[in-house]
C-alpha cells in the first residue's frame, strides 16, 4: 500500500512551503534574483537546505513559483486601484500609475522582475509578467473605445507598446538605486508616464489645458 500523508503531516509541509515562498519574496525584494539561492532561502525560512528540495526540485522551479506569486500580488494591486475609479481615462491612468509607483517604491524587487540578468525560466516568467499587465491595460482601453473616448486602435497592440515603454522608462531609475537604498522619487517619473500614456492613446491630458 502506498504511503498516504496524514492531514497533520500535509499541513506541516504546506506551512513549510509557504514559509519558503515568503522567505524567497523577501530576499528577492532585498537582494534581487541573484540573492535567492536555495541555501539563502532555506536559511531565511529556517529550514535545512536539503528540505528545500522536498518542495522545489531546483532554483529554477522555485523562481517560477516566486515570480508568479509576486506578479499575482502586483496585478491584484492594479485591479484594486482601477476599481477606485469610474471614468475610462482615470482607470487607464490608474494602471500605469500603480505599476510605476509600486516599482519605484520597491526598486530591487522591480529590477529583479523586469531586467536583472537571470535564467531562461525567469525570462519566460517576465514575458508572462508583461503580458498580464498588457491584458489588464488592453481591457481598459477596449472599454474606453466602446465608450467612444479614444480614436480607433488595437487595444492589445497599444497596451503592449505602453507596457514596454513604461518598463524601459523605469529601467534607468531602478538601476540607479543602491542595493539597500531608498526607491527613486515617484513625484516626477509617475506623472510623466501617465501623461505619456494618455497622449499615446490619443486622450488629451489635463496638463495640456
């Protein structure tokens, strides 16, 4: 008869896996992808390095789960910000504003998610990361188009271009931050990105008035 884990054993393993992921998120935010070795994560989680392999077969497998967890959190924050606005213009602006402001407040984490040299599996997750935000933005653009608030355009193509431009614009400020220093001040960067987005969409920004 095959061994079956008792509920108590499974609960303990689930709790340990959760502790590992929380430790990995913390290290990613502090040290970037390079600081998330299996040994470093195990030490932060308070378990033996060998125990890590009971949850993740390799650093690559851990990295995939780690990136998905962080992206899910970031996307949830964007959805919450969008839900606080009623007009298509404000909802689109909220997507870019939230994405950029959160990146600048957690520069090491954002740098790891967007541009830090990493394994191939991490690059694949970055594509998922960008496409997820593209889809969120594209949905809001499509709503604005249906309401007659924007000139005709392909929502997916426009959203992809805006996400790419936003990530590129953030690369410099994120890379300039010391490993443990404060994030770049969002006071100038974020409003500029919002203005760029609205102009790219064909929406007239209030600052033009």
